C-alpha cells in the first residue's frame, strides 16, 4: 500500500494552441482553477502556469526536504535553505520536451564549510524522489552555495 496518493486534475477545452485548461490540485485544494495554456509554456506566463513550472515547483520543494534531512543526519541542521528549480522547455528531437532542470540552493547552515555543504547537497539531489523520477530523461544541474551564518 502506498504511503500517500496525491491527485491533480486539468480540464482542457479546445485545441492545443487555441485551447485552455484549468488545473486544480484536488488533494490539497491549494490551487483551484489555475489557468494553463500552450502559450504559458512557450511564451510569457501572463498569470497562467505550465506543466514545467509545476515540475520545477515539485523539484524545488522535494529537494529542499531531501537536503534538510541530509543536513540533519549530518548533525548540521539548516537554519534556512533557499532552493530555486528551473525546468527548461525546449525543442527536443522532433517535438518539445523538458530539456533540463537547474537547481540552485543557498543555505545558512551552522557548523559546515562550503565543501561539506556541496557534498551533502549532491548526495541529497541523488536521494530526492523527484530528481529520481526525472533522472535519465532530464539533465539535472546543481549549484550549492553556503551563506554566512
């Protein structure tokens, strides 16, 4: 049995380019009726989201949790982690796809130096469930910087 299931639903109307959808995070209801369009993927978001933005959100939050846990297991729990994830949507082969994921983390972590932080940051990326879900299909780049305590 699964620990948890989470459900999101999009109701789409119309063609790919002219159509539009409404996305709802059904499990949590924290996003209800969020607009999503082809243009929000390929042009400016203009108040709409995209699958790539949602993938980046999943990556950022998952990695923040993985890194926080790894640092705590090292007896150097973080005071603060600022994680930005950027999913790149581009032409891939004959069509479009997620061409890369860039992770940038800045952390305030007492009791660790830059080299130690980078090492744990890399290990946490390898343990992150979202990283592992996309690994092999998408290149994941990581930049980790320690902030002064």
